[in-house]
């Protein structure tokens, strides 16, 4: 498999077919997440896969309501995120258990800062694994952070109490998605020889 081709061809997908993702494929997609790297192997992620339609719609409606009270700017992305979630057959909520931060509290305060950062970095790696593995099965996704505004309400619905980092919407694409461009590589990468 040409991984660079897969990475370059992936686009955020916000509209999905109703067709459910087979459980075997979901299993492989989330498995790729837990195989990400993490500091000292602490594996700070916790992943919840939600296919229950009424829970998905409940989360979408919480976001819709929130979009009315968060002011201009974020409100637009919040309401479009709510629509993406509403129309998604499956959502994957990714949490931070803070297991490494709790361990690092024994050490100097600066180390706690590094621990916080390393958890976010490790979980971002897990999320990217999930996105790319989904793509490899022809499954589109949208990585969303705006639901974190509604963490408390979402946790109540899902009966979870960790720190919410992301909700990924996933499903078979019902749109092509927009080609998002990248700045020239020379602007972003420096070689020091
Ligand atoms: C960390 C992160 C957070 C994002 N949060 C949201 C979000 O809350 N709502 C949303 O609709 N899209 C969200 N996106 C999707 C981006 O807006 C989208 O990926 C971007 O337009 C680039 O498109 P591409 O993924 O096709 O390259 C997020 C993406 C990332 C990586």
C-alpha cells in the first residue's frame, strides 16, 4: 500500500451514506488507534464507538443548542459540526485518561507540563491512525474538536468521565469532499545539511 498516496488523497468527509460499517472493520479501525506510540507506553487514550442513533442525535442536538450561545465565529463551525454528527452512522469519541499526567505528578512541575503535552501528542497519533485506517477501507471521516465545548453533556450521554479530545465522524462517503491544498513544502520544511 502506498501510504503517501493514501495520505494525499484523503479528504475530510462530512456527508455519509446510511450504510453501517461492519463490526469487523470498525474493530480494525480502532485497533490502529491503540497501536499508536505513547510516552513510556502509557497509552493515555480511551476510545468509545457509538452507533446508537438516538445517542448520536442527542449529541448533535446539544451541539446545535451550544452554537446559539458561543458567539459569532465558533457558532458557524459548531452548527456545521452538529450537522456532520447528526448525519453520521458512527461516531468515535476519543478521550484522554491522563494516566501519564497523574503518574508524573510525583515529579517536578515542569515534567507535568511535558506529560500533558505528550498525552495530547500520543492521542493525536492514535486519531491520525484511525483516520488513515478508515480511509484505507474506503471510509471517510471528519476530525472534530468543537464537541469539547460540550464535554460535560456528552459524557453524561455516554456515561464516561474522562477528558474528551475529539469526536470523529465516520462512514461511507456520500460526497467527494473538497480538495484542501497545502502550502509549498519549502515553506514548511527546512533541511540543515
Ligand atoms: C484537530 C482538528 C480539529 C478539527 N475540528 C473540526 C471541527 O470541530 N468541526 C469540523 O467540522 N471540522 C473540524 N476539523 C476538520 C478540518 O476543518 C478539516 O480537516 C480541514 O478543513 C482540512 O481538510 P482536509 O482534512 O480535507 O485536509 C478539524 C480537523 C482537525 C485536524
